[in-house]
């Protein structure tokens, strides 16, 4: 096994573990873990399956590393990448597994890490310790592109009417592709310009790629926070929710703390319920009359459930108001 494969697999484990930790801290549930592992495994296995299927029907295997750099190989590589990364994210985006922009970005990180492991297996074996820096660059670049794609899918689900979501997904795919292409071009240019400083070039690009992953996830969290704050603020003005909910629920860091509600199970349920209420209200915009009625009924049920849960502890508003 090459050093690139070992490094990519280790990085994938770290990225999937960090993504699960972020979701678990928010929800205190292990439900996201199988889905994160599933999209990561799919990201690595789908190109292999596509290559085997292509060979079985007499077609050339897709050249994901673009050795020949022809329009045909570029199209094959793009199709395999879409199958490995975009397809599972779009499928999850159509379900309640992926609710918001942060969910999409974190699932995208896992999918990108999976395909990075597959790409590492295509590099020539140069010894157990070789290729680690290349795997680091490729893994973080793919994870960042996956986060861009997944965040775009989640943003489209949250903000766009159904008839425009396909266009939103295409824009996200294009953005992710350009992101990977930019890092690949930067790596090639640096290696050509400074052939004796390959390690330093790769480490520098890896740092930029890691910052790109963090920037995409932070942007997703910022967008989600603004949506939740706006929608819950309207509920506070209507007298449905107490004012402290707008101070706690939109903020990830405040939401994962334990001092704003006494019981863990109720705290977990309230945070998930109010987040779902905000997302459903946002999704009401631009819907047809029939779908608007159905979503409106769901919003009403969520409001009733929220009132019932918030009535369990009369002291909770005072605790919430004390949260800094």
C-alpha cells in the first residue's frame, strides 16, 4: 500500500470523525454517523464500480487523474466525480437526513474524503512513507470541494423553490469543480516553478486547502444562523416563542452548551424542533399553493409541539436570558 493511500485514508478518518463530532455535539445522537460513513465509502467505491461497469460493456475506464488530458478523459473523470460526490449529496438533500446548509457541507466533506482515498490508490506506489504530502493536498482539496457542493445543495433546499433547485445544484457542481481545478493548477505550477521545494509547496497548498474547508463550513454556519435567527425572531414577535430562544438556538456554540435548559433530552429535542421550525418556515417561500398548504400544516404542528416542550420548565426563560 502506497504512502498516499495510507495518508488519504488517515485524513478521511479524521475528517469524517470531525464531521460526526460536530453533528453529535449539536444533536447528541449517533444517527448521522452511518450516513457520513456511507457517503465516504460511496465516494471511494463508486468510481471503482463505474470502471468495472465500463470494462464490462467494452468502454475505457475513466481516467480520474487525467493523464491524457483530452476532452474525452475530462468528461469521463467529471462523470465519475459527479457519481461519487454529487449523486449521494443530491439524494440526501431530498430527504430529512440533510436539513440545512451545515449538514450539506459536512456530508460533502465526507464524500470528498472518500473520493480522495480512491484517487490516492491510483498514484504509483513509492514506498510506505512516500506521497503523504500529496495525499494531504488532494484529500483537503476534495473535502473542500465536497463541502462547497454539499453546502450548495443544502442552501438550495433551504432557500430556493423546487423549480430552481436543479440550477442551484449545477452551480454548486461547477463551483466545486473549479475549486478542485484551482488547487490542482496551483500544485502543478508550484512543482514546476520550485522543483526542489516540492514538500514546502505541498504543505503550503495543504494549509490553504484546510483554510478553504474551514471557510466553507463557517460560511454555511453563518448562513444557517441568520436564517434561524430571522425565522425564530418572527415567532417571538408573534408571541409563539420566548425571546431567549433567539439568543440560544441560532448560535451553534450556545446551542451545544448545557446551561440553557436543565434536561439533556429536552434540550436536544427543543433545539432540533426549533431549528426544524425555522427551516420549514424558510422553505414556505416560493412554494406553490398546494405545497404551501402542506408545509403550513407542518409549521403549525411544530409550533404546537414547541409550545408544549417550552412549557415543561417555567424557569427556563430566566436561564436562557442569563446565557451570554
